[in-house]
C-alpha cells in the first residue's frame, strides 16, 4: 500500500513551523482506496508569503483540529505504507516533527516522485509538480493546497508507474526493504558471484566503458554498499552501471596501488580523485651571494634536478609551508613571502631570524639540509612483501632508487637470489605523486606486514 501525503505549513522557523493542512490518499497500486484531508490549527501565526501562496489564513484555522487530535489517524492510515510525496523529505519531516513534539517516533519507507521523475523523464527544464504533470498531460489546474497537490501526485505516480519498465521505483525503495532488487541494468548473476576478498572492482556502462574504479577489503560488500547509498552521485553511478568486474589482489596495499593506476589509465567518469597524470612543477634549491640556501618551486622544464615533483603550484607551496613549520625555515627564503626585511614567521617567533641577520648562515643551512634529508631518503631501493591472493603466494612491491616499479605475485617457495630478479615477476606500473603518498603512508604505519629493504645486487 502507498500513502500519498502532502502538507502545508506556517512557513516559520524551528518549532513554530507547524502543519496547517494535511491530505493523505491511500493507494493500493490500482486506485485510491481511502482519503483523509483536514486543516490543522498550528496554534501559531502563518507567515504572510505562505498565505499568499496557498490561501490559508489564520482565521480559517481557529476551529480546525490541533495536530494531536488527528495524530492517531495519521499514524494508523500510513502504517505499513510507503510514504510518497513530490518533495518527500519536506512532507515526511513535517509529520515526523509534529509526532516527535508529542513524544512519538515516526518511521516509514519513502519515495520522492520528484526523484522518480528525474530518472524516468530526464532533460526537463523544470521538475516542479505542476510542470511535470503538464508535460505528461495530467490536468491538475492550480496546484496550491495539500489536497490538490496530493491528487496531482497520485496522477503523476500512476503515469510514472506505467513508464517504469526497468524497475526504477522498486530500486529506489532500497535493497533492505524486501521489495527492491538491484539497479535495473545490474547483472544479478555477476553480483551473486562477487567474492568477499580484497581487491579492485570496476563499474562499466552498457558500452563496456569503465565509469568507476574502487578498492575494497571485501569486494562484494563494498559493491553492494553503493546500492544502499542515497547520495545523488551514487544513484547516478548505479543506474549507469551495466556490468561489474574485479581483480583479486590479496593485499590492501596492492589494491590501493592498482586502483590508483587504473584511475589514471581509464579516467573514469565517477572518480574524482587521482585523475591527474604527469607532474608539472618541482622544488629546487640554490645558494645566493650571501651563502644562504633558498628553496623555490618552478615548472619542471626550468629545473635541472628537482628535489621533489608535484602536479601544481598549490602542492608545491603546501610542501614548502610544511617544511617551514616543521624545521623553522624562513618563508622569505622558501619563495612563500616576497618581501624585504623580517618575514611574518619571525614576528610570531617561528623563524629564527635569518631574514633579520639574527641567525648565522651556517645554522640556517644546517636546518635546510635536515629538512631535505627525508627527500634524499626517498631515493632508496627496497621492496615490500605483503599478503598474496592465497596462502601459497605473497605479493611484492618493488621500488628502485625511489621510483615505484610495480607489483607482482610470487610463490612462497620461490627462492630469489638478487633484487634485480624480481623485475621478471612484477607488472610494470607508472610512478607518480599519488603512488608515492600511498607508499609513504604504508611505510609510516607498517600495518603489521613485513618490510624488507635491500640494495639491488645484494642476494635476498
């Protein structure tokens, strides 16, 4: 059963925003079988602009029942019904708040004919109730009061049901309702066969194009979580997905690295993060005539040997700001403050005074060198051993001279004699700033998985 509910209210804020009219039409899927409609005395004044819109005045409500007098009937009528309105959250919250003020709790499954209209008749200039009804040839006249809105919503709902050949309505109910299935284009057999393993999953549209790439500790659970979400982006993603694929990685670290690589390779429509490809800026260093070490950023083409590479100037500045904050460097000598005299950090006692000649050049340069040491450490060669896809193998991530080379899977029984021998077992991957962030975060936390650091030609 379906309860089509429309309300009018006082238009005031907070607790004074009370219902002034309510109409409930109970629909059995074929026709309206019961109706309840009433003005409601809100016991507060109505906002003038609301009166102009719906014609309900304060004096019209003096003899109307207060909400607590009709609350029992409202609850009884909508019990075991799906709550339906054009602007469903507005009307549902109005009823819910009225009942909450009486000490009651109100929970119902709900559907918005506004959202349903957007899915079934895309491309409209307006999705107001009146505009959509006119578009579909539903004669509703002037839609002003709650009863007129409810009757118009019934007409619209019945039209949308006829148009809904792909099960959009049932999908919007949510998979936990017991009445809904998967999104219309999702292949049920593929979803059923998804494994509960760690890896990367791919959403593809009807043309086979990858539109989303995700990482998960449990692929099946994560894929289904997209269905549970009511976020607009998630709904659009689910409706455009026609096929789901996955890659089992075993290790969450490998899944993170593969996800990043796939996003940059396919540039999926629904992925925002990590789409950037290729560094454009870098950090450099120079010594001025006074012997003071300067840090600066510029385009990579203008730097002979960049200390670190970034996608944009903002990332460069953030990196330098962190160095200033951590090591007490002077923003004036880090290309962050282009001024003469004392820098701002000196005034707040974060700069030691190199910009005011209160610190020796040797002392300042030592701190610059210390700040750059972690960058130099990034040039190490090492590998990381992590979980494999089964108990008989392990995954291996290879980094050579600070450059991420890729990952692979090796049998636990396999004996590797030298570091270079790992090259033939790994899948080559591109190095980039996002990958470096993933690796650095992993190395900081460890996650309890073994880390082995070696030189290239030393036997393993």
